[in-house]
């Protein structure tokens, strides 16, 4: 049986940018590098959500995953569960169009480091995926 893939119509227009790429840098012939595919913009939005602390965005005090605040907690299995719940809750509220295919949270107590490895895709197109690998530490 063939799988139906839904492509966002805006992805079919190569001349229309959807948003800015992360990290924000000056592009060739443009002020900023731009994203032209929905999955690339979803990656930028997901990374922005992961890096933002709650209360950091003006007019959106609940936006963010609060991951940096977990760095100063004792690294236990409970911490991993809290981080996973915070990520899943934030994504389901702020980015419901993103499907988290895989989420691995690796803690390193000796260096007070949390590594987050996740694979995301769009809800209506799980074939195109992007990997997000982040390291949070106190340095």
C-alpha cells in the first residue's frame, strides 16, 4: 500500500521564503539566511523553543522549555523525566505541527552536562526529518 505524503504548497515555490534560518547570520545577497522548506523552518522553530527559558520572551511568558534551569538540579533519573516532560509539553502546546520521532536525554553528572538528541518531522510528512543535537552545560 502506498503512503500518502502531503506537501505544504508553500514548499513548491522556490522563490518564497518561509522564515529565517538558525543561527541568524548574514546570507549571500540577503540580510539573513532564509528557509524555503517547511521542515527547515520547523527545525529553526524547535531549536528556538528548546533554547528559550520561560519568562524570557516578552508577551509570551510560558514560551520555552526551561532546560537551563535543570542544569543546577541534581542529575538523577527524575531530572531526565522532568526534561522529557517539559519538552513534550512545550512542543505539544507551542509547536503542535512538529512530531518528535525520537528524544534522547543523556546526562553527565561529572561535568553537569545535559545532551539532547532528537529527531523531528512534520505531522503530515514523517519522511522528511531533521536532527537536533544540543549540549547544555554550566559553562
